[in-house]
């Protein structure tokens, strides 16, 4: 499977502002933030896109989402609200092919997106 910039962040080969880590999940601030809070939550397991996730990844995907919810509560913006979104492939706007969920918060986000 092709190595991505996120694999290098997991292996600490390139720096990142890491805000959360457990045995299966890593979260770090996006290099190009689109909101006052913009954190990427990734599984350490290299799954390229959501479309590549398998039934055996169900618990991992659940942990990813629960890690986001827990982080939002801990950082104090859960009640105000936030967005968790995963871009899949070209039309979804995915640029890094290591599954990730964007956590965006700290401003009123528009819907629908462009
Ligand atoms: P996506 O377009 O959904 O694949 O989002 C990829 C995000 O990854 C994008 O918002 C910018 C971010 N990104 C790309 N390279 C790096 C990097 O080296 N470090 C960090 N922290 N974020 C990165």
C-alpha cells in the first residue's frame, strides 16, 4: 500500500501538532485550517479511503468518531457544535489517501458545502 504523508506523521518522520493519540487513532492539526479548530483524526492502520474500509474495520471507525466526540467535549466546543467530515476520492475532494475525518469547529459552518 502506498505510503502517504500521514504515515510519515504516524512514524514521527515529519512534525505535526498532535492533539490526541491512542493505540489505534492519531489526531493532529490540519496544515491548512478552514476553521478556528481544524483537526484531522486518522486510524494508524493505513486504509486509503472510506470505500476501502472493511466490515472488520467497523470498531476502528467507531473509535475514530468517538475520539472526535470525546475531544470536542474535552476542548469545550461540543455543546456549541462542530462538523466531522470525511472526503472520499476525487469528487469528495480527497487529497491524502489515508482515511481521515476532519473535525471543524469554532465558527458557524455553512451547509451545503460547495
Ligand atoms: P483531504 O483533502 O480531505 O484529503 O484533506 C487532507 C488534509 O490534510 C488537508 O486539509 C491538508 C492536510 N495536510 C496535508 N498535508 C499535511 C501535512 O503534512 N501536515 C498536516 N498537519 N496536514 C496536512
